[in-house]
């Protein structure tokens, strides 16, 4: 069984190593790709009306993959969004059917493997984390763990908090508790204050609970967002 807290802690450590001036979506995307053992990746928001919106791409390859999927209306990101399950496309050296996404990708960036994971937040697909590797390579994490990574990223990117969390953040006593819990996460993971609060929110959404509940668990010692912790 995947330890969500341990995955969150690992992701936070990778985020902390990236330039803080970079946009949050790009840092989360880069950290997620690194954690999964990929060469690069992208984060796409798919829950809004209209065409999917690409929030971040780590490199030219990821940018081209997303561009071609948008033009052709097909690919692992489209499949992951539709099925809420991981989807993979392997582009090898051998030719594929004319006009296929694989052929277009081969011509544009060469052989590669693209795997997409839905960012599931509160049971809905908020978006998709897609990562790419050389065609013969495999990710270093299993699908169930990669799905947790994607969902944590989705929760971190979700700007709105639920009504209970919003109410909790409005009062001074409650706000002091949030600040105290944020300070604990800063000490545990050595991240910035903004990133610490983002990770608290991400954990809340990944666990299907509220920010208030996560803050209480942190302050009461039931939850430690640190590497190797066994809390759930």
C-alpha cells in the first residue's frame, strides 16, 4: 500500500531544491517528473470548459507532446483524462500508421515513451500529469504511487479550499494554528512558508479531508510530513 505522506515528503524535498522564483506549477511538474524517474513532463488542467490548459512543461519535448495531442485530439493525456486511469504511448523506431500521433512525435522529437496520470481531486479529474522517458526506459515508480504523486500535485494546484477551510482561515485563533502548523512543516521538510501551506492543502485534498483536519493532526502529533514517516 502506498504511503501518501511519504510520497508527499519526497515530492516536497524535490520542490525545495528548485528555484523558488519559478511558478508553482512548473516546480511541482519538475519535481513530479524527477520523483518518477522521468526525463521531463507537463501538467495540464482539464476540468475547465473548452480546450485543456497546459499549466507547465519542463522542456521542449513535453511542450511538443502536449501541442500535438491538442491538435490531434488523441494521446495518453486524452486517454487518462477520459478514463481516470494511467495511459501510455510508446514511440519506437519503426514507422506507425500515417497521421498517427506516434508518427508525428517521432518526426518531431524522436523515439520516446509518454505516460499520463490523472490528477484525481475529490474523486474528479482536475487535470493530467504527463511524463516522458526514452522509449526503452521505464518509470522508477509503480502506477499506484505515480497516481498519488499526480493527485498531490493536483491538490497543491487547486486554489480554492472548501468552505470549512475558508472559515477556518478567517479567524485569528484559527489562523494562528495554521501558522503554527505551517512552521512545523517548514521545519520538517525545509521548504518555504508558501510551499508549506501549499503542501498542507495538497495533503488535505489527497486524503479527502479538510485543511482544518490536517492542521489539527500536525499540531497534535498524529501527522508528520517528513521522509520515512509512517503516518497516514
